[in-house]
């Protein structure tokens, strides 16, 4: 994550072009002085633009969500190769899933953003009593609430305002953990699918960045 200045970027014949649009994949050259925090951008070669998604409102808001979460989680001036590869894979999925909507890509990104940041708790164990939630013969019901760093079984659920994380969504999380985004649950990705998992993951991220994400309400709005 770097912050910089692109001189003359607003001119009609700017050399930067669409390379400065959010989440564009570019090859960029810049200069950084030891005495300044901001870098000076020299050139920007566009590799892949997300301009084609801008005409789809939901996909456009998904781009805003990816950008907001990345801005909150990525440390300044440190290389994040795994996070970079995650963004490339999710952006490709967004472009390929235009008909189905952004839900698979957003769910996949939310899971791995939390996991790569070290904030993803165990999803098969109760935070309170340590009991297994995903016994093969009879999986337990699991609950979560804002401000708590994990899941609770039914016996340890203490607040009436807790949400349930379904066994189907926990299975989806296990699938996300082991498969590329293009191979995860190929069919039926409507907004309700894994919505409880997205809520849980967003709450984990918000708890650690200590603020609410602005784009979530826009993304999940009916």
C-alpha cells in the first residue's frame, strides 16, 4: 500500500489514463524520496481495467467493497503478494460472473481477506466450551454476535441478538478454504446464498479495524 502524487493526471492527454481507476491492474513506475511519505508516479501501463464492470451497479459497489477492505487491511509500504493474487483472482471472477452477480467473488474475498490478515477464527469449534460444531453425524447449530471473536454453540449462546451461521455456510467456508474462486459452488449464487457467512466475516473485519465498513450496507441492500 503506497500513497502518491500523479502530476498532470487530470490533463486530457494524461499518460496515466484509466490506470488510476480503482482496482486497475497496472505496471507502475514511481520515485520515492527518503524525506517524503508520498511517492511520485512516473508512468502507469494498464494491464487490466475494471471499466466493464462499472455499468453494473452491484458489481461496481462490489469493487468499492474490495477497495475499502483492502485499504483497511493492507499495511503501509509492505509487499502483500498473497493479497495481490487474491485481488487478481477475485476481480477475474467478478468479470466472469456478470450474469450471476458478485456474490461468489465477494464471499470468497471476505473469507480470505480475514484469513490472510490473521483474524479468521476457527469455524468448527465453540468459542466458549470448545465443543466441535461439525460432528459428521449431527452438526451443531452455531451462532455469532457482534464484538465476539468466534462462534458459539446453542448451549453457550447468551444474547438474543445473535445470528446463526448455518451448517451449509460453514461447509461453503471449508470449500472456499481449499478451492480457487472459479471452482467454488459454481451454481446458484444469489444474494441469500452464504449471506450469513458474509455477515460473520464482515463483523470480524470491522471488529479489528475498529470501524464499520461503509460499502457493506450498499452492497447487501435489496
